[in-house]
C-alpha cells in the first residue's frame, strides 16, 4: 500500500466500524486495493491503507460517501507522512481568539477593528493595509491591555499535545502570525513551539503610537519562513506541514507538503489539501499516523 486515508471523529466514541466500512466501500468503487483497518484511537481515529487512485480522488469520494457526517477525512501518500517541520498560525488556530480584536474590544474599539479583521481573513483586504489601519485606529491604546488579553487567551483543545508530541519526535515547530510579540512570544512558549515569527508594535510611554514596525510579517513571510526553515534543516517539502484558518495562511498552506485548514475560511479551504472541521488539534497527530498512546501530555 502506498497511501492512506485517515478518518477522525470529533472525540472518542464518534467513529465506528460501520463508518469505516462505508469508506472502504467508496475505495472499492474507485477500484482501489484496500488494506486492513488500523485503529489509531479506538472509536476515534482510524487509518485505511490503499493503493491505486490519487489521494485527492479518494478524499472526495469518501467525503461524498459519508454524506456530511462529522468526520474529518484526510487522504495522502504514506511516504514522508510523519513531518519534520511544522508551521502554524496563531489566532483562531492555536488559540480561539483573534487576539488583536480582543485588545480592541477591551479598549472600546471592538467592532471597528473586528470588521477589518474579518475582511482581511476572508481575503477581501490586503493584509498589510488591514494591519496598518487597525493599529492606526488603536493609536493611544495602553500596552497593558495586551497582557490582559494574554491572561484570558484560550489555547485551542489539543494544541499543546500536538506541538509537544511533534517536538518530542524530532519535528521542528514554528508559530507564525500577523499578530504581535507582546502576545505571540508567551503563547509560543506556553504551547511548546521552538520558534516564532510575528510583528512588532511601536510603543512610546506605554501606549501604541499607531505605527507598526516594518517590515510587516504576513502571508508572504509565512511562506518564506517555511521555505527557509526547510532549506536550513535539509528537509524535503513533502516532510513539512502548515496549519491555519484564513487568507493570510494561503501561501504557506500551498507551499507545505501537507497544508491543513483548521476550521478554515472558504478562501483557505480552496487551497488546503486537508481540512480539520470537527476534530481538535490532536487531529494533526492522527493524520501523521501517531497513535493516541504516543501523545505527549503537558506536565
């Protein structure tokens, strides 16, 4: 077998043998040679090895066969399945919030800033222009508000387990975000990332000046970071993974060996090879073939 389709339920008890059998029948209908089911986590995640059809064809066929059931479906080659480099977006990916929107909300500027964020993440507005406009509006906001947002930030379920498991198994991890160092640095450390890339604010006397330090780190910077990190470590493109949710992640997702849209906006789903719409971020481990008993839990 040279490929595998992984089925992941949103939690334990949501994937059963009958659902896996439906997926196998869809493979058979494509003329695939189908191997033995391998349960990565009982009633939660399973691998179905196959040979023959292209993974993208299999993924679409299985999705159709399961008829909208809340199961994530990822088909891919087995070669280089376990990744050596992983980049992830921060806001609405590793953490639940759009952190700049949260700072703006605390400052009483919530809807003005959130409206610009939505346009940027949907690909309706150039990211550098959107970022500059949001920070211009927030001129005079106290730096201390970032700490308040950091203290209440919600790390998405499975994030720490996913990153710490990959690091423990030799994968290099980088948090990449159009957000700011006041929040990115401590969150990267909390979740377990080895590096981070982000933007820096211009601050005077404890308040935002309304300016962003140049150059602005955005969608192109994320893709360049992936390429540079892979080259520096002699990592093949097929051994890389990128995860994000919005338009600002599109170039990185395209550049990665496996690009994953986590609760992705439509603009990102169009370019991502894999979607995680239902499982938490431990789904990133299942798609690499990790078994649940290999997961590294935070201390």
